[in-house]
C-alpha cells in the first residue's frame, strides 16, 4: 500500500468494511478506529509515519522552527506505555526540527493544527531504530503515539528577541509561582528554556544587551525545578537542576534543591553530597543547615 507519487501528503479514506490485513502492518491498534470513516495520512511518504486525526481543528499549523508544547503518550505494539507526559504531570516542549525528539514525532507535530489530537504509528527508522531505547523500547520496535498539540509559538528572528522572550517568560512564571500556580509556571519556564537552547542563541555571546543569557538559563532551570518539587515531580526536578549545575557548578539554589529532591526520591546518600556542598557555601542559611543535619543523621554520618 504505497502513497501516490504526485502527492506530498497521501490521504487514504477507509470504510471499516474495506479494511484488510495490511492495515495491521501499517497501523497497529487500528481497530480502535474501525467504526465510521477516518483518514490515514502518510507523513513520511513511505508508510514510516502514519497519522489518524482523532480531534480535528481549523486552527493554524506551526511554522518550521516553532516552539511547541505537546502532550503525548507512547506505546509499544503490546500496549505497554513507555512515555506519558500526563503521568509525569508536564507537557513536552521542543523546537520543531531541532532533533530533540524522534523524527516521527517531529513530522507528526509539524503536520498538526493547534489543539489537534492524533494517533500516530512510527516505524523503527523514524523512532528508536536498531538500538531501541533500553530498557523501555526494544530494538527495531514500531511504536504508536497519542499526541495533542497544545500550543505553539512561531520562531523569533533575532538573538535579542529570543533572550527578551525568555526573560518575559521568567517574569510571568515568577508571578504564577507567587500564586502557587505551579504547572502554569513550569510551562512558562520551559518555554524560556527551550528558547535559550536554540543554536543561534547558544552560539551567541554570553552577554546580550544587559542580559547574561547563561544566568537567565540557570534561573529558569532552578525555578522550574522548584515548581516541579512543589508538585512532587522530583525526578524531572533533578534533571533540570543538573542542567543548571552543568552551567554553574556551585549554584547555591541548585545545590540545595537537588539535595531536597534526591531526599524525597529516597536517594539519601546522593542528597547528602549536595547538601554538604550547599551547607559549606551557605553556613548562615537555616534551611540548608537543617536538611544537611537531617541527612547526616539519616545516613549515620557525624561530620
């Protein structure tokens, strides 16, 4: 079942009575859609990335290079979930074309309208390939995704605009933090983080106008981690805090919050390492000294 050569995006309309066994090869789990009529979109031109629209909208599509926010759930052919942003209490932010997600997801999101929900089947060459993603995804696995394009923002055209955008997201995120609106704050911080990860910004001088882009990046990572800690998402908090420490290895807030997050994950010995570093740098900070003392007692360490 191949696409028409003269079509950029092949669309096939199937009636449930006409679906045959070839469908199982192209779209595992297609029986979910066998009532009524649906469209099959071959996004890659070789049946490698196939999309069914579950919720159609007439909203605009993201231009190339847009920053997108999505909810997605990834499943293996046996139905096992290997990734779920809703379970992780976050939305995934990335820039179209930056290579930070598998090619099949990038192609699918680029084809979607804002607020659209789609079911996407991705063959190995557009997913995790011969290596897989151990231990969650085996080698040469065809995977399916349920994707919702929550929102997007078109790319900015200058480094200064990108930094100004990230700074605005930090300030707005801070205002949500003051209202204990943790998830709203995380979304804004992540938008700023993604913006500063764009190649044209990463390769720019550290000082852009009056703004130190590295310091701004650390601030966004730190603040997003704090909001994640408030939501009990300690694992993702650790990820962002490590990114902050990779930029500024003795950042006081990152050291303390890493100790707090790892303590809540039950990783007390690792937490003690960060708490000790934080306590050495902030001897007058009562909260830092408190967690340091608690972790020393929990680990049976005297000094």
